[in-house]
């Protein structure tokens, strides 16, 4: 992937071709958008099951005059609106909820429960703010159509399923998103933030979110009676050695200037006090920004696990099996600097420069990064939309309290402030890119 580095100062000094921000009077449109948000919040659907959500998005886009295709990459939706000659701007939202029982105490809290793929009865909640994303998405489409005299080109609205499991962007791209429908010149998205006050946005150039890999390791052994450990090769001991050894990948094998996380999130083995088992299973999550670091992490895991098994006296057929869930792997999200500077400037003009913050990269992941990793090499930008009630934020900062995070059962965005901010920010960002 090729990256273009341009001077931020030069870009910020360059005037955008659109003279001033869109004059958006949202007073009449916000009640319908808020109603749409509350409906989405109360009817979340898990990844790969977003059928009704997709229908709602498709219906809204159709009413606005988009050429709509549904069931793309699962229950994804693509809306195309052609407005003369010009660039193609893609705006993306994600649509899936999470298996969380909501505990916000809000009158509009989700009460949805479903049976998941494991047969468990689980609650479902938009605990990552995808309902905010979808509502801002429709509000933005509405404003861009209402102000289509301010831009020319093709507006491509993409509602993507299965973000939470890293499968939706892959599926839509594999079905020809950039070939069957339109090849975008710019791709933009927003993500609600659980650490930024509502009414503000934050962003950064270059890497902003991490690559994510899920890795399973099956550690083999030779089981037996706990009273006779000398007759066995204990996989629990091998697993313990492995967990500690894996930490040296980040601390001793990779440059300290390259962010890397290797977390063992699950370890399971054995069945009884006095039985040495034949196998222990580990589950890991890997995070990084640089693709070369990801490659090095995986290679080192395979080498270290094999080496520890050999040192324990196991033959090669009993070396650990390292399985990387490639279908769930997502790359880091790289905000193209040139494009992101244009987006930043346009949003600052729309909501005020003091409301546009610089943020740091996070080790959370987002499959949005895939849209910038195709052969088309399309520049992408993701910015954060503040979601925290301003009074709640001020109180937490004053008292050094921890705010509910994304994926928390108690995360409740201040939608009455966040939604109009998101619509203004995204609408103006899109127009700036159309006219750049």
C-alpha cells in the first residue's frame, strides 16, 4: 500500500473550493432522525443477522432517491446517487449490535434477547454506537440531497453488516463493492467516542486504529496420573511457559518504537485435580499498526511455541497447532493525511475549530481499514464523534472517574447532541471532498 505524505500546514492553509460550510437548519429534520435512532436502539440485531436493520436503511435511502441494492455481503446496503460529473464519495456506516444486556436505565433501553449460535439466550444492545452511526448516516444523506446544488459527483452510501466480527467489509468487497457499484475516490466514516464530549469530534492523521488478529493455540502433551508427573509431558506446564515466553515478543523481539500487543485472553485445560491432561487451549488477540509487525508477531508465536514443545521432549507431531483466524483478521486503519486534513478543515468550519480535537491512536480495531487496502488504493478517513453527555464528562474529569466504555452495558450516548454534530460534520466533510 502506498501512502502519500503532505505537509499538514500546507493543506490547512489551502482554501477549499466550497466557500463556506453548508447552512444546515436541522430543526425540522432532527425529530425524525431521533425517532429513527430510538427505533434502531430498541431493535438491535447481532452480526450476520441485520436483516431488518438493512431493510430500514434501504427504505430511508430509497425515499431520498438513491438507487438502492440490498443484501450485499450479507445484509449490507449500497445506495448510489448520481449528481452530475465529479468524484465519487463513499460514506460508510456499520449496522450490527453486540450480545450485551443493556443496563443504562434509559426508558428506551433495548430489551431484545435472542438465541445465539451457541444456543445461549443473550441480550442484544448497540453497545458500540452503531445506532448513532446509522442515524448520522441517514441524516447526512438527507442533507446532501437537500443541498445537492453545492456539490457534483456520485454519492455512495454503504451500510455495512458484521463489523463487530470483522467480516462485513471483507464480504462487501468480495462481492464487488468497488466494481459492481462504484469505485470511490474518497471513503469516510465516523465512530462514536465514549471518551469525547458530545458536540465535539476528534481525529488524527495516519494510523488511528490497530490491526486485529484472533489466534488459537492448541498445546499438546502426554497425559496421565497427577501422582506420577514424571511419566507424562504436562501441557499445563508447557502452556504456563508459553504464556510468559510470548510476552518477550513485544518486549525483546520488536522495536520499542513499534506498538505491539499480544494478549492471552483465555486458557483452558484439564478436567480434574489429579489428572494431567493431553491438551491445553489458549486464545490470543494480537494488535499492531505496522503490517510488518503483525507478520513478525505471528511468525514468532509459531517459532516460540514449537521451541518450548521441543524443549519439553515432545516429538514434532505433538508440537502446538497455531491457528490464525484469517477470516476475522482486520488491518489497521490508516487515515490518509491529505484527505484527513481536508475533512478536519471542513468540520472545523462547520462546528467550530475549538470543537475539533486531535486524538491519539488506539489499539481497538475496525474493519473500515479494509476499504483503504484494496488494489484501488482509495484514501480513507475515520473520525471520532463525541458521545459523552457534557455534564457527565465534566463530572468524571473533576472527580477522576472512569466513563463507561464502548461495549459497556452502561454506555449511553447523548444522542440529542451527538446526532446533529455528526450530521453537520459528515455533510460538510463530504461536500469539501466533492469540491476539492
